[in-house]
C-alpha cells in the first residue's frame, strides 16, 4: 500500500511539461491559466471528495498524475480525452441517480477549457492555488477515464452506504409469519 507522494513543488521537467500546454511557454512564478485538451484534461471535485479519490488512487490503485487544489476544489490532471469520456461513464454507473444524490458533481475540463494552475514553487505555504502532487517529469503518468471512474465510484461507495433494497414503506401492513398454526 503506497501513500500520496510529498511532491509539492514543480521540478524543472514538470514546469517544461506544463509550459508545453500553454500558448506562451514561459511558466515561471505566478499562477497561470493553461488550456486543457492537448497535454492534459482536468477533473475537478470538491476538496473532500477529491481527497478521497486521491487517497484511493494511491492506496489501492495506480497512483495519480499531478493534482492541485484551488478554491475549494481538487484538480486531478488526467489524460487528454478524459473530460469527454468520463461523463458518459459516470452516467452508465448511474452517478446522477437518486441513490447517489449525496455524491458531489465532478466537473470535467477538456478541449476549449482552461484551468488555473498554481505557481511552480507553491506548496503548502501559499494562500491561493497550491500543488498537492506537483508535476515532476516531462511525461507524467496521467490517469484515463476508467481509472478516475474507478476511484470516484470506490470513494462514493465508501462515503455513502448505498442499499440495493428500496426504502421501507412506512404505511405497509406487516404480518408476523413466524408463528404458524
């Protein structure tokens, strides 16, 4: 069982990877808005649920790609195309059904979207967006839609007890059949 890496500062190789996503390659010190869809997509989850997903990815799965936190949301960097495919996989899992009403919405950012990424040297001490798992290579591993679906479903099932039985009808007549004549 592995734990989330403690890499909160972007390495020079990680900065080069992030810069390759932007139209203006210098990614230096300030938070930057970078386009999604070619180098990476981003799945955004409320911070508590996103943390559960991240823990599942590292404790029971293959790990994660870069992860940032901004404005109460966890930004999980993922493979390009994930933002397009993940919503249909979630629908297939009945993500929006009444059974999963307590599960928070996941926002998928892909082609045509941009996200604000933290500054390269922004770790736990920064007040704004910060890296939870900073990019540390020119080709970081990025989870695809199936991996994120797995992490989301496992996190949801651990957080919300989902019953396969319908709720009890309070107006139903109940008969004791334990005593037979």
